[in-house]
C-alpha cells in the first residue's frame, strides 16, 4: 500500500477481514465517502452517501462505523474547535492544518519535517514515559475574506 494514500476499497476489505468484519454495503459506502472527503464528521459522510445513493444509512450507523474504524486504527480522529468529531481516512504520518473559521482539516505531508521530529524525539526522554508517537496540528485562518474550501 502506498504510504501517502488512504486504503483503496480492496485494501479496506482486507482490513475488515483481518479484523473479522464483513464488508457490508454500509461499511463500503462509508469508506467510499471517506476516500472522497478525507476528513469528515458523521453528518458529512451520511450526506455524501445519501447523495450518491449507494447504501441505506442513518447518522447513528455512520457514526458507529466511523468510530469502530477509528478504534481499530483504520481511521484516525480529531476533535474540532466546534466540538465535532472529524475522522481521517489517512493514517500515515503527517501533520494537520486546521482552519478554525471553516472547521476544516487539511493534511500537510512533509516527510522531511516528520523525519526531523522523529529523530529529535528519539533522543529525548520524558521521565516516566515512553514516547510512542506525536500529533502536530497547525491552526490558522484564511488570509482572504472570501475563502472557499
């Protein structure tokens, strides 16, 4: 699997099987929507599925699927400043940019910066803890008045 891409539908099916889950129409529809959206909350995914008409879903079932995928490590998740849970289909190492006006997350892929941070952290010790990873989020606002995402 490419380290800078989300899982394809076939890779997603393999991940489901590995976790003893069936590739139901609802799970596949959620993943298809997430492949397009990248970062999304349950209502965004539900709307995308309903627009496409690929499966019958409720907001609750979509949220449960997204949460289950995050608990299995298939997706990541982030809490926005407006207290909505956003799920991330990309679990490779990357940095996030959060637009606090529009409540939108974007990926910042910078392998050199990630390697530099990992190298630096490998030489650091936090008393009583083992560093297992890091999560960097840049926060900003659009520089132009009318900004469309």
